[in-house]
């Protein structure tokens, strides 16, 4: 709080296979990693970014948590201290959208004061004419989660990936600087 060198911990969450690890590879390396394996436990990455009107670089520590149910107990210890949550679902699997309230509960059992963003991943697999998730539904879920915004993104094409991270980071900075 109030540091000249802002540091934020972010956790990326959502069901198994929604593309959390692949989104992080795209964000950190600007490429699509075809062959990531399902995450076991957790991994973290560090990134420094510049945002307008903030002199020093912001340091992000981004935790990639395993989505499989059997890792629930492992995940809980990693939420502590997080100021940003990325809620990810897979636009081609409605079940992963419907399950995000359970993720909210899991996280809010541990931490209460954080900023979050909702991301529907895999736009490259969606036929625009039949929007799989209705706008009104994503808006409702965004409100329910308390997320600052909703983005549709693709870890494959890279579409909107920088953008949703940027939005989350500027929102976190506003709330917690
Ligand atoms: N076409 C397409 N495939 C994607 C996209 N994002 C991820 N995938 C694929 O979806 C599968 C699962 O991606 P992961 O990044 O491992 O998913 P995860 O959410 O990290 O899964 P866990 O680690 O098990 O929780 C992989 O085969 C990815 O290549 C995307 O935007 N478009
Ligand atoms: Mg993973």
C-alpha cells in the first residue's frame, strides 16, 4: 500500500481446461503454446509492466492454479495476499461458465478484498453468429462475481489477452495504490 514500487499478486482461476496456462503463455511470451499439460498444483510467474501516469514499473506475481477439483485443498493456500483474480471460463463449454460462482466461494472463503475480471476464452472456436453465452448472462455473472469488466479473449490468436490484463491491473492500482 502506498509503495513507490507497486507489487501485486494475481491468481488465475477457472475449471480444468479453460485455458488458464495457455492465456499466461500468450500474455508473457506472446505466442500460443499448443502443448501445455494440465497444471499440477500451481506455478507462478513474475512480470513488470508500465501503466500510464504511474512512474515506476508495477511488479506482478501471477499464480497459475490447477483447475482440477482434486487440487482444491492445494489452491486455498495460494489465495492469501492476492489483490487480483482472473475468472476464466471456456466459451465452448457452458458448464465452465456456470461453475464460476463456486470459484468465487472458494476464493472468498480465504480473501475478501480484491479486484477481479471475467474472461471468456477461446473466441477463435466460436462462430460469431451463434453467440454461445448470451450478453445478458455474462453481464449478470460479471455483476455477481463483482468483476470490474468482462472480456472475450483467445489464448490462441492472442485477441484481447493484453487488454484484459491491462484492465485488471489498472483497476487494482486504482483500488490498492
Ligand atoms: N483453440 C483454442 N484452444 C485453446 C485456447 N486456450 C487454451 N486452449 C487449449 O485448451 C486446452 C487446455 O488449456 P490449458 O491452458 O492447459 O487449460 P488450464 O485452464 O490451464 O487447465 P488446468 O491446468 O488443468 O486447470 C489446451 O489443449 C489448449 O491448447 C484458445 O484460446 N483457443
Ligand atoms: Mg493449467
